[in-house]
């Protein structure tokens, strides 16, 4: 089975440009998470969706960041305008969330973003 | 506030020796606890989880973890380390769907 698919794997762009990161979760999973990983701050949860609805966006750094999940098989994370401090690896993860115990999250291989 | 702590930034162990990567948690109620491994340029991979039941949980690649409620710990263990186990290991906990991750421990296994 295909895992979580993220695109692009690498993105290099100049500050001020719009950046869009894409994620396809595992089929059948109904929760989707966006994380950011840096050496300084480690792994940070930015936002998560359940059944396509944003549940917690308290980790989104500022208004320059936005995320959407128009359907169960696709999500985007957009940065506009981008800044050098946004440089990081961005991960998408998905899981099945139902009643009962938490299920493991499955991670994509990330998008390495460099803002010049 | 709920938290997960990994007190060691790095653990060094010789190949063939047992390894332990430490994790303590502060999660209210009945915690769900997880271990993940991250190899270079890859996403986190699920190793094992504790939900309820036996305190010793077995997972992938020969890893296991011991849940200790009185010490609020969930240490990752392996009886005999391999060089290929060298990676970054994350402990995580929750009582909802939102995982709280530790800061990670880099495991270095020397030949």
C-alpha cells in the first residue's frame, strides 16, 4: 500500500514568494497532521484535521501560513509570503481516528524547504 | 501542561550490546505512548505503541519498550544493538489524537 505522499521533496525559492506544499494521506485515514522540523525547535505540530475539518491550528506560526483539506485525499500547506526563517523540513502525517485508542501516525518523507 | 521528555540527546553503544533510550511522560489520564525512528532524509517511522495491558510492548526490528506507571517512564530497549539501528528516536504520548513528541535521542551504534 502507498504511504503518505508529499510533494515536492525539495523546494528552493526566494523570500517573498508563495510556497505550496502538498500531501496525499493514506487511503482510509481520516486525520491529517502537518509538522515542521528544525534543528533549533525540533518537531512542531502546525495544524491537524479530522474528517477534513481543521481541529487545532494553534501551532501555525502566523498569518502567512494557511492549510486546507478540500477532500479526504488531499491537503495543502501554503506560505505567503515566505521568509528565510521558514526554512525547515515539513512533514505530513495521517492516521485513522475513531472511537477508542489513538492510532499511530504515518509520516511522509517530508518537503525540505529552503527560502533564500 | 502535558509533556514528553527524552533526557539524553545522544546514546552511544557498541554493536551487540543492549541499548536503552529513555523517555518520561506527563500525560493526564490513561496515556497512549509511542516510539518512532527517523533515518536521514526520511519521515518518522512507527516502532511500537502502548495502549493498555502488558507493560512490556514488542515492536518492529526487535525493539521493545517497558511502560512503568509509577515512574511515568516508557524506555525503549533492544537486547543486541546493530549498526543499522543508528538513527534518531522519538518518544511521543497523548490521551487524544494530538501527539506530544519528545525532543529526540540520537542513537549511535559503533562496530
